């Protein structure tokens, strides 16, 4: 196996000079650099060995991995990330997993190949040991999702308390038969929001009916399909809490397709406060996440990690807000 010392010996220079030539860091005479490059060629110094030397180089690029780029929720987060990145002369490389674990795993190789200086993950569905391993070797920040018991820096809201708050709002309007449309249960956010929903119901001594809880994937289509299932029940819910705004809008579409009205017949609450939530008819009551601020904070933390600076704490919980609009009303007697 050819080593850097072998290259240095053949070129009659120090190993530090070889490193400077490999890193293109300057301060090496042209004739000396040519001798080093000639030695590399003659000795067939392999790319994987070069990569070890290049690991200290800066690409001034960060990788941001999202689970589904078609979900508009991520757009404001990405804007927050990019604003801080631009201010600090970094470029953002975007990776879309399409909710595929294999593709998510594949993006880790971009760090291993040193094509980016650090990574922000807006998804954390891989085995925790894989993410822990990569975070010990490279700067990594989690945004929105998190790993329980992990030391990886995380930026998110408290999904349990925000879901409980939304549920209690529906209960305050007189609703007791409340449906819940969850995201995929392999995502910790989905489990947290379901947990908050159940806490809100139990704290008010309201029975939780399993057939009123349906699992989807945060998409408009799943919201439509799951709401259609709830409407087919002998006794449909009087209100529904959806785990994303896209699901909530899909649910409203399904309700309207049955000739019913929101909120006159069924009240709907969403989650995220995407831009379309405020201009949709009826305007959607929803849990508003500080998406832009999540992106900014995540990028600020990543820059600190890449610079070797100390981070004051590992978990940042930002404030959410329940935004009251037109999609909810007090429970009235009705017959569906």
C-alpha cells in the first residue's frame, strides 16, 4: 500500500509539502508541485488514500436531506437554512429521499466521500446507530425530527404538547367524538402527535375509539382517503385533527365531496401552518410551526459544529402557536 511518505520520498520533499499539493493550499513552488504530482502518478497513489488526505478540506457545501420535497412544509425551513448558509458563504445541496430508507442511507455517503462539510437531516428514519456513527465522524444536525436519547443537536417544537393543545381546543368547542389522522408510525413526529392527542382526550375523560384513529402519510391523498373512511362509519366524528395541513385539506375535500360543510357539519384542525392553510376555503385552524426559524437555527448550529465551536445545548425547542381560523365551530346537533 502506497503511503504519503512514499510519495514524499520519491519527490524528495516533506509529507507536509505533499499534503499542501494535494489540498491545493498554495505556498508550494511550481517545480516542486510538479515533482509531487509526478511521484503520485508513478506510484499510483490511490483515490481512496487521497480521500483520507482530502477529508480536512472544506467544500463550503452542506447537505440538507428531506423526506419528501413535494411537501410544501419544508420550503420555509429550506429558506431559513439557505439564508444562514449564504451569509456564511456556504452552498446548499438538497437531497430528497422520497420517504425511502435506502435513499436516506445513501445520502450518508456524500459525507463519507467528503462532498459536503456537514449535513442537516429533516428526516430521521434510519437506525439510530447509523446516525450516531455518522454524527461522531461528521457535523450533523437534526431538524423537526429527533432521536430519543441521542446527543445529535436537534431543533424542533414540542409535538406532544402542541397536539394536546389542538385537541383540547376541539374539546372546548364541545366535541367529544374526535377523529385523528396520523402520519406514518415509523416517524417519531407521528407518534408524538398521536400521544398528544390521546393525552388531551384522557385529561378530559373522553373515551378514545380506535376506529377514529387512522394512519396516513402526511399527504393530501391520504387525508382524503382516510376522511372518506371516517365518513363511512355509522357514527362519524364531529371533528377531526389531522397531523399535517395537507392531510387536513384532503379531509376537507372528502367532506365536501359528500355534500357536507366545514365547519357546519365537521370541524377540522391541521398541523404546520403552510402558506395554503390561510388562503384555503375555509381558512384552516392549525398548529403553526416556526419553520423559517427552525431552518435558521439548524444551520447556525451546523456552522458551529463545522467550525469546531462549542454548542451550549443539544436540544432546541422552539415555540409553536395554535392559529384559530374558520375550519372549526362549536358542536351542533346534526345528522350525517
